[in-house]
C-alpha cells in the first residue's frame, strides 16, 4: 500500500492543490472503488459502460446544452459563434428531432460495433481487449501511450477525411451517367452510384450550417461516421495494445476516449467562446472546423492543422 500511495498518478485525477493527506485518501478511495469495479464486473462490461458514460457526459450533455442555449438565447449566442446567426441549428421541431434521432442512432451504432469487436477479439484471443486489472498504470506510461494514441488518431482522421470522404476512392468510383431507356428511347435513365463522398456530403454537409454544432458530430451517414469518427479512435488503441510489450490499460483508454470526445465536441460547437461552459476560449481547432464546413469541405481535414499545413490543404481561419 505504501508503494501505491507514493505513485504520482493522482495528478491525472485530482487537483495538485490538495494537501498530501487528502491526496492520499482520494487515491486510496479511487483505488478501492476501481478494485471493486474490476472484481465485480467483466472487462467487456467495464469497457462499454465506461466509454458510453464518457461519450454521454462529454458529448451528449454539452450538445443538448448548446442546442438549448442557441435556441433560447439567440442574441447572445450569435455573438459567440463563427459566422454569427447564419449558423444557428434549424428551428423546426421536426428537423431538430430528426437530427437528434440520427445522432443517437450513430451513438448506439458505435457502441454496438465496439461491443461486437471487443467481444469477438476477446473470444478469439482468449483475453480481454484491454488490460483490466487492479494495478493502476504508471504516469509516464500513461503519458507515452496517450501521445501515441492521439497522434495516430489525428493521422488517420486526416487521411480518411481527405481521401475517402472528400476524395474519389478507386474502390467506390463516383458516377452519374445518362443512358437511354430500353422502353422509351426518348426518355433518359439516370443511374447514380452512391459513394462515400456523396454520402458524407449529403449528411454531414448538406444538413449542417456553415459552422456546425456539437450535435452534428454524430449526424453523418452511419458508414462515413464510423470511418471518420470511430475507426481513428478505436484502431490505434487496438494496434497499441497488441503490438506493445506493455499492453494498453483500460484506464488509459478511458482517458484517451475522454480527451478525444471533449476535443471533438468543442471543435464542432461552432463557438469562439463557449458561454454555457463558463466562457472557455476555443482556439484554432474550432476555427479550422468552422472553416471546413464554410468552405464546403475543400480543406481543413485534420483537427490539429499540422497535416493540413504539410499538404497545403488549409482553408484559413473560417
């Protein structure tokens, strides 16, 4: 227990302003609670309940708060948004209900896909997908793993977003051809091949204002959504877990999911300043996301802007 209490991992969960004795008590309480959860629930249940709760807390709740703020206080909200009042969400109740329904469907879908993947891998390999133990991860190991995961997520997000969702992938060539109908040679027959870019544009851009809202994070078509949001999050975690000598601890995975979800929620909020969250200032991530939608998806495919700068796909500040 002395070794446990000496770990500085508490800095990741509690404020550094706490006194040493209260810090030790908080860490002890956290360790006892975590041990109880690990011993009383299956690894798969811990993973799914944990990630679902984090997404609900860091995406669903803020999205509904932002939606209510935009609807109830539009005069104040427009002064805090990129592009002002032109980016307000739809006022029609039916349209809002449709967007919320699609967002909740994609929320449930990614949970189901994660559950199926984790369950399949655990049965195939005979072990939980992530290391689920009462031993807490070391601080330096957690920082290193988080740096790898977030960087890999950003790289995957950029190239998937640019080449698959706004490009012309060879596997799904886009075509719109006119041909003569066999029944009537004078009437044209329109043949449309659905592509990833067309689905993404139809759902993520056509129904989204010039600057998005946090609710629009999950209002893409389900297939592009999984490629754009779920795959870059989950694939690096699996790769790191199975390729690294020290497997990925599920607590590190939870912190990773929390950081990624919060980043996406704030980036998609459309705000320059988030008044509902106490005036949090948003930097380049929110501006780049707003500029991506304002340009019709012609640039700003990554969140950090580094790869957009390297490849020359930046579209300004929006």
